[in-house]
């Protein structure tokens, strides 16, 4: 497992954190988080007691906690319990502390909004538009991005209808499409743009988004006609859909003399994504 270690600042406190490139997750030192949120001088003891409390509550989260060697204050590498973001948010809910209350309120708000979006999907698009605007993306790029979400949803609906399982199977088929049109797997593409947990499509230029949409929309249409019954048949169709967009990419590159794939990501563009630097013609 390849990991990139660093120290992140959390309200003026150091939190040890590791990036797991295989799982594409940040893993946080639990005792560091507990020390900050509780002010306890014995965070390891607090964590030990909390694990017992979680078991009494019927939670299995403590049993799924992993361990990694991290540098201690004395400079030595010692094994410590780590949690990913989802596990950490669950642990936070069981910590009675004024510092934790804002997190609990935020989780309640997010949960309520998710229920709203389930009942009325249009709300999700409105919130997405607002979020992208706040991040500095142009209106033209946002419209393109929202369209890409619609295209992706049509594809995953088709996969679901064909019996494809969510999760790993979706990831494998997405890799087939991406490899066929971009010449890179999803992970390689993210590495190319120096991304970790960030969404790949949020860091695509307009042209990259268009070709990705073409690949996914084509895959959807072929699947509707061919009606694949096995995962291998779905995989073959995913490759076909991606190849069509890949051929288009090659033609564009031949005519323009430059690569369609851009190493630039939203962060490198200063968070101000305008029409020019995202490949949109005025």
C-alpha cells in the first residue's frame, strides 16, 4: 500500500493523517482528534472508554478501525488507531463535548438536505449550482458539469437495470470507459491531474467533460440496444462506448496539434474556473 503522510492543522492543533492511495481515503489519528475535541489529557484512555461505549450502543465502527504506524511526539514511529472520514464522523457523534456540537448540527443538516434531495432531485441540482458558483466556476462550465451528472445518472440507471452491482463493478466499468477514451484509468487520470479525494470531473476542462459525456452516453445507448446479460458483456460495451469518444479525441488532437488531456486541476487554476482556462470558447 502506497501512502503519503503529512500533518494537517485542525483548529491550531496538529492531526496526524495518512493518504491511502489504494482506498483513496484520508486516514486520521483518532487520539489526535479526541485530544482536540475533548481537551482530555489522556486521549488514549478516553478512546478506550469510548470503544466500550460504542459496543454497548451496538455500533460496530470500533471493530472496523484500522491501525498504522505514525510518528509520535517523541519522534518514534508507533502503531495508532486510525479512522477514515465516515468512521470519524460516526465517532464524533458519541463524544459529549461543546466542541463537537457544531459537527453534530452540521451532520443533522446534511442528513435533512439528503432526504429533501431524495424527495425532489431538482433541489440537488440547485444546490450543486450554488456550490460550484461559490467555488469560482463559470456559469458555462457549471451547466456543462450538471449535464455530465445527468448523463452519468442515465448510465448508472442502465447498469442497474442490467444487473451490474454498485461499487466495485461500477468502478471497473468506469475504468474501461476512461481507459478507452483517455488512454488512462481513472486513478491514472487523477494522478495526472495531481488529485486525491477530489472528484475527477470537477477538475476537467470543458473539452474533457464533453468527451467523457460522449463516452458515457454512447455506452448507455449501446447497452440499451445490445441488452447485455453478463458483466463481461457490459465490460465489452463500456470499452466500445469509450473507444468512440477516444477516436474523437485523437481526431481533435490531430487537427489541433495538442493533447486534449490537461494536467491542470481546479486548485492550480486558483479556484477561479473561467471559460478561457477551462477550454471554453467565448
